[in-house]
């Protein structure tokens, strides 16, 4: 059972637990009941009760503090050339005070926890001077706050205010490395003043094996002892290093944090991760940047949760690129390899991956469907800031060799009526009202190229919800058997919680004797549940602009569209979809209704149509008949 510790060292030491029954026993001992509320934090810190530790059923909102809201312009420029709002690689001015001012916006979205950027003091710039430490991964002094974000008092105000609004706080911790002070494999600081703060200013506390290659040939030992992105790799086996990291982060956690995300957890020994979590006294989830379940799953033996990269890669492809839904079946078939799949942190994009909309050709309906899947499938969903405002990542889908910075733009809108904000609001509301969507066991109901369906059921109570998703442009109708475990009877009426005017009745038949027949529209996900919905809901009308290019390109050729309004540009085309031998179609919601724009089709994004540009109006269907 979890309780926040007042006195450091009062918890059982991790190595004793490991000896008594292994890391798996440790995790179960510490966090056997994730719903138990946290106790008062350490004396001299927060006086506001926490909503409790990170738990199954939570929904996390991930914030890059520097890019969210600037509440105090006086801390923006610290004079090291690190502040430049016109450069996505530099500081932009967001801080804890600004985030505190926007907590109502976050709370109204319906999320239950906020994951913020690392809080420690940073080396202002990278070794080459081309990138600032706005993200929080160039640590100089683990024990002092990042001055760009504010004072410790302002951080405490953020935590207390969030708790008062029912929001849990998650700290991003970086125990793997400092900034890049040691060049290559050097053991000498040059100049001697260019080094981390005491007590980590001793080069013997680091590994000196050069940069990680990640070319598929490294052993796990090499991965844990190389420099990630050139950043100096700390030696957690050194007692001084281990004790300093643990005690320092415990001080931060004791301000009132309810969980931690461990950066670069793959690069840290697993047993140290378990010891670290035990010492902090709150659940942790690690970044294991690999898409292989067999590699990722063992990490949950040492931490409460793990960032679910296998889920990310599979779900993003199915929902943004319309690849076969059967891949989801293969993903979830491996859930038995995890200690508890309901504690995996699932996501569609983040600060290291391109925005979902850039992969989805800026199609909002694809994102709505993916978000419905994300917030109803097993795991603890993470929503990356700006998704609710349709952040487009400047259309940059580049992710190799490293993620682009276009996925880290400033928040420019805090609208609480935008189409994606209200869609997420509805999803968080139905999740809160349905235990099955929080802690239910997930079981597959249907899988084919275009449709995937699952049930989530609390077996002890019979509470159940059913999610069905389509990645097709055309209506898909399926007759789907209910699970044998289901206690929903023949004759029961199920309501789609994402459109309560849509109901289906359970009929006799099928392999289990009970079945439903459901039609899914274009890129649609539905969430069915028995009983009376907590509230009625009709999805808002979509502001759809549709361009239909009537031209037969011949076999092996296609139509692209360029224009002057995003998602179009004059520099590169957006591929249209072939819906008939002589019809190509592109659908979008980005352009406001009534707004005029210019566009022009090309064959193979190379040969322009004849004549002048075409004019269009947002929210309309535009048919053109070009010649080339």
C-alpha cells in the first residue's frame, strides 16, 4: 500500500525486498492499491492534500513548460544567448507561474494529472551552442531550480494550486546524465570551470565510453554505459552518485509530486530503477524508447509503469496511415507479458515524436478516432500539450535521426470550445463515469484490416464498455459477437457514449450466443455501454472542406494539391485520395468556414494544371475539372 513518506529512509530498502522475492514482489508491495490517497507531504513543503498517487484510470497531460505560458517575462533571458522566441531550439519564456495561471484550462479538459518538464538548473546551451536547455535535459545542478521556470516557491504554488483543483503532478526526472561537459571519452574538464555543480563535478562519477550508437549491435551493458546524445553518462553504481540522485530527487518529490517519469530509463540499470522508485515513495514510469514488447515488458518488473512505445508505433500507423488494424491484435495479444498493462503509459505523440496530425495528413477525424481509442483502451493515456488545439507540428514528420523541434511549438490558443478540446472533454467524462474504462480488463472482440474492437470489463462487478474503431473512409458494418465473459444479456440496449442518439440492441446468435451489428462511419470510433449514459451527447458538426479533382491520371500516377492555406503550401503538395477512376479527393477541417484560399492540382506533384489558381472557400465542397 502506498503512502507518501514524511521521513526519508523509513521505507523498506529495495534490496531487502529483492532478496525476499524479486522486483515483481517489490512493485506489488509498494503499489498494491493505486487508489489509496496520498498522505500529507513532508514537513515544511505543501499543505494542500494531494489527490493521490498516479493510478490506473488517470489521464495525463504532458507539458513542455517553456512552450506553454509565460507568466513572468523577467526570467526569460538569463544572458547566455539562450533566449530567442523565433528559434525553436532556444528558450521561449514559458514558466511555472504561467502554467499555474492556465490550470483551469487543463482541469476543464478533464485530465487528472500533469507531467511537467524537468525542474533542475540547466547548462544554458549545448556544447556546440546551437541548442538551449529549454527541454530540461542538460542538467547542471540537480538540486536547484531552473531559473527560466521560476523559483522553488513558484513551483510550490504550482503544485499546491494543481492539487487544489484535483490535479496530480508528475515530475520528469533525469538520473541518467548531465549536460555534455566531457568531450568524447575525455576524463578531463576543459576548461576546468566547464563542469556540473558539486558534488557531481568529479569525472570519475561518469562513464567514458563515448556516444551511444543505437545501431542494433550494442549489448544492454553498452547501452547503460554510453553517452546518450553526447550527454555525460552518470555511473549509478557509484554510491556517491546513487545517493545524491536519490536524496535530491526525493527532496523535489516531497514538494508534493504524485509520480515521476524517468527519462532514458533504458539507459539505467533495472535494479537501480527499482531502488530509485522505492526511495522516492511514488509510482514511476520509464522511457524505454523501443517498439518491441519483449524488450519493454521486463521494465515493468522494476517500475510501476512504462511508456508504451510498442502501442505508440502500432496505433499511430493504424489510425494515421490506415494500415491494417490486425496489427493491434498482435500488439494486445502480448499484454500477458506485462505485470499490469493498465499501468502502461500510452500516447499518440510526444516531445520526441512528430505530431500525430502531420502523419495523418492533417485529418481531424483520424485524430478524433485515435483519441477515442487512446482514452478507452488499456493503459494510462498521455495527451501531449497542443493536441487539443490541433497543433500541426508545422507539417514536419521528420523523426530520424532525432525528432524535429516543430513538435515543440508555443501554445497559441487556449480555446475551450475547439472541436478537439470538446472531443477530449467528452472522452475524459465518460472515462471518469465508467470503471470499465479505468481498470477493466481488455479483451479482443474483432480484428480485420479495417475494424478493430475490444471489450473492457471489471470482472468482479460486470461493468463493461465496448470500443469499436474503423480506419476506413467508407462505412463499415460488422456483426460482432460479445465476449463469452460478458454479462450483458440478449435484448440489452447499448448506447454509443460518443453520440448518445446512436444505440444497438444485443441479439441472439453468433459464437457466444450474443451479438451486435454496428456501422462505423469514416474513421470513426464508437464506445458502447449498457444502461443510461451519465449525460446526453451529440458530437458537434464538422467544418469539412472537400476538394474533388475530376481527372483521369492513368495508371501509376496521382494527384497532389498545393495552395496558400495550411495544410496546403506552394512548396510541396498534399496527396489526394483516388475515389473513382477520374476523381481525386482531399478532405480537411483546418480552414475556417467562409475563409477564401487559393490552390492548384498537380500530377505526381510535378506537373501543374493549366491556367490560373483555383479559389476555394472553407467549409464547402469544391469540384474542379482541370486540364494539364
